[in-house]
C-alpha cells in the first residue's frame, strides 16, 4: 500500500482522459527523469528507497517491462561514461559491461539492464553537444573543473547516435596564461610551461570563437580575467581591445547552477556568472548575453526527452515524463515549464510542509520509492 502523498496545485489528469493499461506485450509509453543528489543519494550515501525504486523501473512491476529513465543532474565536469560507472558502483550494479568508449548508443528497453549506461546520463553540459557542429574545428575556451578534466570531456564529446567526435580545438584559461604570463601576474608560470604554450598556440592570430563554462571555476581570478579579455577583444583575438560593445562578438555558454548538500547556498557557477555579469556591465555598460544549460533551462529538457525517446523501441512514442527532484527552483520549475509531470521529494533540499509555494510540483512524495509507485499508479501499473 502506498503511503499518503500530498496533492498539489492542480488535479492530475491521465493521458487522453483515461488511465492507460499496459498488457504484458506492450511497452510503456512513459519515462522518468530522476535527479541524483537528494533523490537517489544523500551526501555520499545511497538512499535505500533508491535501490527499490530502480528495481521497479527495471521490470519488477505488473508489466514485467523495463521503464526508460535518465539521470538528470546539474552536476558535470566528467564524461557521461564516468558518471554512469560511478552511479552503477554506488547502486551496487554490475559495471563490467559498460563500454570504455564514449559513444552514445540508443538503449532498447527490451535488453537486460545490469548497470546505468552512459546513454542514460544527462549532465549539466551534455546538451552542449548541440554546439559541436558549429564549433567543431574552431578554438573554444572551456572553463571549469580540475586541471585538464574539462578539456577531456569537451574533446571526447560525440553527437548523439552519430559516433562523431566533438570539439577538436579546446583551449583552457591556463593555456592563455602560459602563452602570455603577464595576463595574470598573481600566479607563477614556469619557463617550461611558457615554452610549451608558445609552441602550441598563437592567440594573437587565432581567435577564440566561443566560451563554454563546463563546470565550476577553481580559480575565479584567472578565469574571470581571461573571459573578460576574450569578451572585450576584437573578434576573439587575445590582446586586442574593442571600443564598441553594441554587438557581443564572442558567445558564452553556461552549463549549470551548482548546489550540494550543504543547507545554505554555495558560491559555485551561479555566483561566478553573477560576478562576470557585474564586471562586464561595469566595463562595457552593456548586459552580458549568454546561454545557460542545465536545469531549469529548456534546452536540457529537450535533450533529455530525446534521450528517453531513444530508449524506447522503434515506433513507440514517448507520451509522458515524470520528473522527480528535490529542488523546487531547478527540478520542479524546469519540469513544469517544459510540460512534464513534476514530483517533489523530501529527501533533499526541500523539507517544508505541503508543497513549494514559489515552484509548486504536481505532487509531493516522501521519497523516490513513493514517487515511482505513485507514477506507476497513474499509468495503471503496480
């Protein structure tokens, strides 16, 4: 029997006015988008309800069919393959068959599911794959992450289902700093680092075509300086200076607004973006134009829906998505805006009574297990 759940701002109406019943030969036409932190995991601990909920999605339900789901997170800085392996280990799933390549291959739900696959992971920067066609062969400045971790992510990106490698010319702020050490005099550059950078790059001739914030900055001062140097340059050429800012030459893309289990906000990428906007406004008198990925932004949900569609058998069309999250401002706001069914759980950020007043969910449940049971009941399943 289900535990009591909290009803919300509107009555949920089953698709087409009636509850769909699935025979043992039909495939479910709905899927799930599950947040990770606060839904499946609390701190470093896997919630016991998470394992039971995933068993339901893995076929231990009245249809015996596997129900497609993706893990939709504002985390990033690693590849989808790495995140899939990490989650499989945490959930005590077999990871021996996870491919070592980074190809994104559609996963048919009739197959045996023994691990979380890379194709089920949607990171904050996963939708940036849509930018590959535009910037594949041009220099792009990739900011964030530890050391070369974000360079690896960007260089190995592939367009979904196409096995085509992505950004081929990835530049990091440290590359520019090593090339011209006076750009940021507060950190030491060795002669060897300068020599290697000057052999590889000539930023006085080759423009930076775009700026991509893949993950949280580990060096705010350097990163803010380099980004501003690019934004204020003529057509992305380092060392030049524009005087007219009516048109922003270099586009900038952000991948997430970071959060963790700490009870009050942490100053991650969201704060970094705010600081950059203020500096840009002060220097140019103009508002910074940017594009943001990650929850609650539309592009992330479009991408996740494409992934869920690819997990269904041919000719089966996805009709409904249940989005389960713990953050009203990100998980719930984004799902509501995109037209998904939003489910708010109380195992993470949200621990209030009733529903969120600012971003009310379609339904509030105690945890992921109750959320999945409730969603299955809406589809006529147990």
